[in-house]
C-alpha cells in the first residue's frame, strides 16, 4: 500500500463542504487501489483572520512544506477584502512553493467531447505582481500604479510546460496575447513563445489576442486544445471556459511545482460561494475532479482515471444534478452517486 500525507485547508464558505465530498471519494478510490491518505487539517481561513489578524500563522509554509500535497477548499468571505484573503494565504503558498503552473482542464462530462481543452496559466508573476503602490490617498490627485512583471525564466518555463502537454495531446497550442495594445510585456511574451515553439516541430502554434480568443472560445470551443496564457489572461480564460462547459462548479485546478522540490496545491476553481454556504447544494464535482488531479500528480493515474470515469458515468447515466446544473441534487447526493459509480 502506498501512503501519502495531505495538508487539507478547507478555508471558507463551501470549502468545508466540498473538501468533505472530495475526501469521501478519495477514501473510496483509495480502498480500491491500495492508497492510504493521511489528512492533516488546518483552519487557515477568513474566520481565522477575523479572530487572529492573519489568514495563516507566520510559520505556515513550514508547517506544510513536507506534506506530499496540499488540498484547498476555497478562500474568501464577506467582511474580509479579497486582496487580504488571497494575499494572506493562496498567493504566499503558490509563490513560496514555486507553483508556477496553474493547470485547468475543461471538459464536457456527459461523454460528448465537444469541449476538451486545458488552460496552462503562468501562476507566480505577470500581471499579479506586488510592485506598485498608492499615492495622494484621499485627495483628488489620488493615484494607483500596478506593474506587470514578465521574466524570461518565467515565460520560458510555462511555455515549455504547455509545449510538453501539447506534445502529449493533439500537438496544437494556442498562445493568448494582447501585443497589439500592450506594448512591452506582450511582445516579449510573443517573442519567447515563438523561440520555444521553433524547437518543437511536432507542435503547431497559433497566437490569439485575448479579446478575440474569448469570443472564439464561446462560439467554437472545440477548435482549442492547449492554451497557454499569462497569469491574468489564464485566470479569465479558464473561468470562461468552465462556464461554457456547463458550470464553474465543475472546474478543477492544480498549482504545480513541476520540479517537485515543493508540494503542489490542488483547489477547485469555484471559490467560497457565500450565497449558498450551509445549504448543502454546492456542486462537489470541481473538488472531486481536483482530487483526481492530485492522485495523478502523486503517481496514481489509474485511480485518477477511475474517479473521472465515475464522474462521467454519473453524468451520462443518471439525472443527478446540483442546482447550478439545473437539478435538485444536494452535495451529498452527487457525492454518493460518484462513490457508488466507483
């Protein structure tokens, strides 16, 4: 039996509910595939921030540094500004552990493969830098400056990761840009993409301006396979694509350090959804699919595929749907259906 130690951070809102669902599925598939998962749960959240003034303790990264993976439910709550909750927990983990790949697969889950693509998002620099500031606060001359940071190392490694993935899939790569309007960073991005693609004869690349790409993703998502994008563009594209595929509640994500020098972190895309917290109707599929991605990363591709097949079976062979998908099933109903399908 293979053992793994997982740091679980349920976080805020529906995070606790979807983490519970994901753990139920992980335990079920673990029994089938002889995988022993030990969970260490941490209460890092907006509730902790309101009580103690910090989303996580000062030595938080050291507490989870030696886990095999991190599973996060959701971050964010009314009463705590989003920039406080994200920069107090999610972003320090991503950057402290050099999780420079944000991997977001998008797929129709009813057996029809009209949409089956992956967004590869640069995860630690780009538009989400810490460089900038505010000046003349509270006066008519008040101003804010936010700097984007694109490094050759950062762009090269995310493009190379996307190229590797494209080679494993269809050999098609789309690069999201906006070099017609953003004069420095996006031409720099385009140049590095072109350099890296030139070394991969098996990959065909097309470059799309982000505004046109969003429109094409809505109108004809089947034309795309692997999309590589900067931090901001990738964030927007993956949420958009998830909605096109049916619901943001279906969307998984992984924050990966491909070098494996640090633990990678796995989290569904949907966020804390404070409007439905406690009602038992959150869609657990995004978290369960995220759990499958975690198992694959930990070296259990068969167990991961087993979970995805079970999810697909529920969608193809049953009417179990949570309210975001037009149904009446509860979180527990959907979880049980997937466990039974295993």
